[in-house]
């Protein structure tokens, strides 16, 4: 994420809190754009990164702060005592900090939550915590259990990702950044043996009974089993998708990914979509099975580079045709490297407009099979 995009994110955090606490929508025809009004409900927050709910019917909102606190908004005010205090365990320099939490989908009967944060050891960590009861307004640190660590280059303090969200079937999604700097120097996002620059899908509910670990690799993940690549990966080719949402009906992911120099993206990722390419100026970080739903241009830059798309969620029942007319059957992972300078192709540029309904043709792209070494020992991680 560039300095400009970090500033944009910070400006949006304060209204985000207000919007989550109260978002009145103007009445009107179904096709009319809603009018969103903001009402201040709370103040005195320190760099809030998320507002969420346990969805347990108890009218509590939970505000996550970058510094390591989770605070409760209830009864029209912020409670003085934090719900969870991770300040002694969280690294907060750069874009690091406590990034998000996710509550058990049945929190009322299972008062468990997961937190994603940058640890003092310099990794993106997912940890599990348990409240004594579902009504408790505080979670003891003694309930801590480590679930997963994602390495991060020590030289960089940006691009951690860090969104947690449960999807259909009670599976937990986690976004990870590409490791920082600009342009993804190590090519982490396209490396199937790296967990960086990805969206991961994990089975954490009932994992100890199912596989004996803090999480299991779910059936249906594209690199599970014999397919080369880390089994945890659900989507790859991302830059720093630090926020996304899951459609609980369709399973679609709506991904907010930061651009580099020119664009900020909102992408739609649907299981089984074929390879997609887009015309962003950042070289290697491109999510393949994602259709850009909207792109916000940033100030013009001279930076440009090749666009690379790689399969993220192949569908066994789907098939596609390569540029040369050779059938490509899923789930074989393929990649589509192409060099298209920004602004040179109206067909490609159209994919970046919010109103676009079609993606650029792959007729001019070269399709090749990719091969990575197997990773038989990384299907599950111990806690």
C-alpha cells in the first residue's frame, strides 16, 4: 500500500465506525442509489480498524483498535474496560497492529473468537480466545491459543492483510498481504508455496476433532492434496486485501485490494470463475478469479508493468479454452502472463470501469501451465 492509500484508509476509519453503528437509508425505488447519513455515536477511539458484532442478539458492537484493544459499544456508550487487551502482544509500527476479529458463528453457545494481528516477533498471527461465558464483557488472555503464523519480511512494515471472516459452511477466511515494499519484489503473491498475498480458507470449527490441529485444510480448497501448492490457499495474486466481505448465500468474496500508484480496487471473486486479467499498473499482484467491480483512479504515474493473473479457485466441473484453442480442464492451475501498458487497450481498460459487465478476451494472451513442488507437510499446522 502506498502512502496515499494509507492516508485514504485512515480518513475513512472514523466515518466507518459511525456508519456501522447507525446507517439510515433513504426510502425510494429499488433501483435508486441509497442515501447514507452519518451520526456520531462514540468518540475517543484510537485508530479503529474494524467494527463488528457477535450476532448473539445482545446489542453489543465491538470496535477493534490498531493499538491492540477490542472495545465494547453498548447502551449508547463505549465501555471503559476493554473486551480484549492485546497491547503487550501486538506490533503497531507501519501498517501493523490488531487488524480484525471474527466471532464463532454460534457465539451464544460457543463464546470463542479469533484475532488477526501483527505479533511482536514480526509475523501475521491468527490466535483463538475464549470468553468464560457468552455474556462476559472481558476475554482472559489465558485463553490464548495460536492458530497460524504467516511470515513477513523483517525489512517492511506494510502489506499485512489481516481480515478474518466466516463464510458459508462455517469456514474461516483470512487475507494476507504480499509482504510489503512495492511491486512484490519476492513475487510472494504468485508463489503457491507462500501464504503471502493470498486469501486463505481454513476449517477451525471442530478442527481438533477432525484433524488434531488448530485448523484443517477444507475439502474443496484448490491446492489441497496432491495439487502443488499450500493447501490453505483459496485465492492468490493479491496485493494487500486488508478488507473483504463474504456473501453468505453465494460464497462470493467482495475484496478491497489496494492499488499501486494508480488504482484502488474492489474485486468480486466467485468460486469457479476462469482466469481474469486486469490492467492495473502493479506488476505481479493480480487476483485471477476476480472481476473488478469498481476501481478508483489515483494520480497518474509513469509506473507500468506486466499484468499477471493466476487461477485461485478452479472448479472441477468447469472448463476453459486457451489462447491457441487448446482445452484447459480445471482444476489444473494455469497462469496468463501478458504485458499491456496501462491505457493501451480499451478492452482491458473497460474491465476497470465500475459499469463494465465483460472482461477482456484472452485471445492475445499466452496461456501456460504452471508447476510448483508439492508441499505434503503443510496441509495443516499445529497450534
